C-alpha cells in the first residue's frame, strides 16, 4: 500500500524547488540588485565584485528571508489548526485573541510611555523590548483562554471567548491611543504594519526555538486532528482524548502566533488563506500531508509577498501587512463565492 505522503511526493518536490527558487530571488531583489552568481559566491564565502553586496546579503537580506520562511510557515500551520479545531473555514491564527494580547503588550509599552517612566520606556526602542512586551501580553491572553478551556466543554464557546478577549484588548488599546502623543501613535502604527527585516541573528534564533517547540506539540496530535474533522463525538468514538488534543492545539497555536507577532508584528491573512490554497492544491484533508504542505506553501507565499513589499530597484519598502492583505482578501472573497469548494 502506497503511503499518503509518497503519493504526493512529486508535488512536494516541486514545492520545495519553488521555495528554493523564490528564496534566492528574494535575496537578489531589493533597492540594490545583486546578480544570482554573486549571491551564490557570497553564501559559499567566495569572492564577490563588491564587498558591500556581502554585507547587504548576510546582515539584512538573509535574516529577513529566513524570518519570512518561519513567519509564513508558523502562521499557516496555526491557521490550519484553528480551522480544524473549530471546523470553521474562516477561523485563523488570531481568533484566540493571542495577537491582540501581543498588541496590547506593545501598546502598553509604547502608548503608555508617559505613565511608565523613562527607564522602562527606553526598552520600547529596541526589538527585544517590544518582543518581551508582546510576549507578556500574548501569555496573559493565553492564560485566560486556557483557564476558560478548563471550564468550557464546547469548543465553539472557546472561539467566542477568544474573540471577546480580542475586543477587550482593542478597547484598552483605543483608550491608550486617545491619551498618547503623535510620536507614540506613529511608533505603534509602524509596529502594527508588521516587519520581517529588523531582526538580528540572536532574535531569529529565539524565534526559531519557540517555533520548533510549537511544531513539536503539533507532531503529537496529527492523527487526532484527522478525527476532529468529523466532529468531537466521532473523535471520542475513535478513542481520541478531545480535551487533551484541544489543549495541545491551543498551546501550539498560541506559541506560534504569539512569538511571530512578538518579533514581526501582526501579519494578516497568511494563516487564513494559505490552508485553503493548500487544500485546493493537494485535494486532501489528511493532516499528515496538509501540515508539511501548508508550511512550505506559507513560506513560499510569505517570500513572494516580501519580494513585492521591498519594491525591487526602489529605496522604498511597503508594509508587509498591506501586501499580505492585498494577497489574502481576494482569496477569501473568492472562497466565499465558491463556498461549495470548502469542505470540513
């Protein structure tokens, strides 16, 4: 009997080749065009025509491309997990309010600067300070959602609770914004645009470690996820521990979404759109296939969006959140119009 993964091996090979191709294209494009030949020489530590090209690639473009791969994969996997858990095609990685919690942490640090004092607000002007504030905010909301999950048996109730937490945090942010200065609002606005290019190698390593921890939770629940597609009652009849699986999904999604939002800001639509595109491409609901597939597809699409955002040969860079929304919104509209294509 042919394993499900082997039956899609050719598609996976093509996707990986596309990922590698887009990765190198992403490295070569930007305000300064770098030929692919010089790019390869830089990566193998060979001689290049201009030393400035080596610095541009190793110090800026390579970290940004790796960040794009992690962000795209993490958000896509989170979106797939949420859509499976809630059996809702419009569920995404941010429905639990984790991203809103991270935004609240950053808003308190930036917009609440006048109340926190100079020593604390000095952290608002470095990436690690923003990441720590976002992580604390995300952890706060995660703790509240997990406590609710212990009390609530209905999975849809958890979805509503997560949305309510998102509304609460948005209200607090609005109040903080009302009393903030123009410069504080501008800084928070720039963070909310999302960014892939401001991380150092240490920050990328921290992002990667949490990403791998989140993925490790997912590996243990691949089989139960397939059972959940037919409903919780069916999963229970198959011997699945629904409560344990649900908690693993919540923890994995929270880790992936929380750390990505902390380091890169809130990036929309990738987690919502990519799982649907992957299902259309592979025509399966088997998570043994879908999980690695959405990870690769998410990385490809994130790299493409980043390549567009940096406006090749131009010194301007568009907000990555704007590009992902321009990409994702038409897809969601198209999926709604062709609703018969969405199966759960």
